C-alpha cells in the first residue's frame, strides 16, 4: 500500500480532477484525499473497489501492478482518432469507426477517453453523412439550417455524450476537445445560449494553450513557442475572414475575392520566404473559394488563375515537409513526415471545391465544368 497514495494522485491528475471532486464522489473529505496522497494514511480496504471504479482501472492497476488496461484504452482511442481523420469530408468508414467505439465502451464502460472518441466519431459522422446546411435570413445573412440539423441522430447522441463528459471533466486535453466540438454542435443545432455559456467559462485568447505555452519556455524555445502562436493566430484570422464572408452575403463578389486574397497575404507577410508549412493546405482552400467569388464576378480568367494557385499550394502540402526558414519561424518545428499517397490533397481538389458550403456552389461548378480549362485543371490535379 506504500505507493497507493502516489497512484491515486497520478490517476487524479491524469483525468484533470481536483481532490475535492474525488472526495465528493467517494463520500469523504478533501482532507482525507490529501492525506492519502501524502502517504499519511490509507483508504479503508472497503473503499478500494470504488476508487478503482472511479478512475476506470482495475484494482491491480490502482496498486500499480500493471497498466495493460490503460495501454489498451489508449490504443483503442488512438485508433478511433485515426479512423475519424480518414473520414475528413467523405464517409470512408464511419460505420466501422462508430462500431469500434461502441464495442470499446462495452469492454471499458464509462471510460472518458473512449466516450469522447465515440462522441467525436458521431460529431464527424453528422458532417460526412448529412452535411452542414445554411439558409439566408431576411436581412441577407447566412444562418445555420438548425431545423434540419436537429434531425441528425448522430449529433443528438453526440451532444448527450459531450454534456455527460463535461459534468465530470474539469481540465486537460480531453475537456478542451469536448468543449470545442460541443460548442460547434450547439451552433449547428441553434443552441446559442448553451454555446455562449461554454464560452463564458473558457479563457480569453491570451489564456489559450498556444499563448500559455510561451510561458513554459525561455530563450530559443520561447521564440519557437511565440512563432507557433503567431502561426495559429494568422490561421485563425484567415478562417474568421472566411466565416464573415460566408455569413454576410451582402458583401459583393468582387470584394469577397479581394478579401480572400488579403487572407492569403496574411501568411505572406509573416512567412516571408513563401514556405507556409502545414498551412499550404488551408491556402489551397482559400484560393478555391476565391475562384468561386471571381467566377460570380464574371472574372473567368482570374478564377482559373486562382484554381492554379490552389493546386500550387496543394502540391506543396502533399510534398515532404521542410524546416521553416522564415526569420520569425526558423525555430518552429513540425512533423517531417511525407503525406501518404491515398491522402494527397491535389487529387481531392475537384471534389472538395470550393471547400466551404456556398449558396451557388452547384450552379457555379456546372458553369466552370463546361469550360475546357476546368477539365485541364482537373487533369493536372490527378498527376
């Protein structure tokens, strides 16, 4: 029993729980939990099964005899996350993914990692099976088709899972993911007040993970952390510009195309060598959407130039990554792994165009497809 207190503390911190939360669940005082963790005294033997059940571990694991259960849970959660990523935009294997998550929870009931994995799989399934749909309100602004979205059984089940998880999760990576995905579902389903409540409990921009990471380092590592935060800020700024354009349909097509070019130029201003790292994929999508607005503005030549630019960025996204060389980011590192052939962005561009849901997508795509330049572009994406 000498290591039991340390093990309880380790499991509690692993799950982002406080001593008070654990104490309330077990019907003891926070002071008692504190004494256990300090090795001053030990829990009654009759309480051991309840403690093990609370953390989702076996009694052997609680005493540190083995961690096979944790390893299997981690492996299952990672496998489910990988499957979810493979279904990005297209339903490749959602049924198998959801089935795996459900079976994992039968084997490990109530486990938070696996519950979150199932919720995330259902979250993704709603998108790839049924799509995110928008309407235009009386003032000409884009709004979510919440009535349609409420009919999605995947999203309804996912919301219940997220809400149950958040009633117990108090901190850590799992909670951040749950909050982010649940907040988006609240928006999709027209539950704005619930989304706002989540936002009120969240830190401001400077309290977010990218900015707080800066305080964890000094010297060169701090410079790298600043660069990572700057890159994420630029990326988020570009995404916000897109959201405004999609939701404010009173903005003329010509202005929208110009603003999307400005969004792309944000990266050029900080990545002065033209190497945008993982953001080449996002830039490809920006230029595809820009092509849409250019076509609406009857600027056909510029629209196909934008598609060529999208392909150029997609080719960079598909190539093996190289270290950043721009002065602001030369200490920033990202995984130097080649993109698997089956996940190459270039080949998917024609199907993904224009990436975001826009009102006249089918009409514009039909018109562009009738132009010989479209087929020539499609052929280049398949090389």
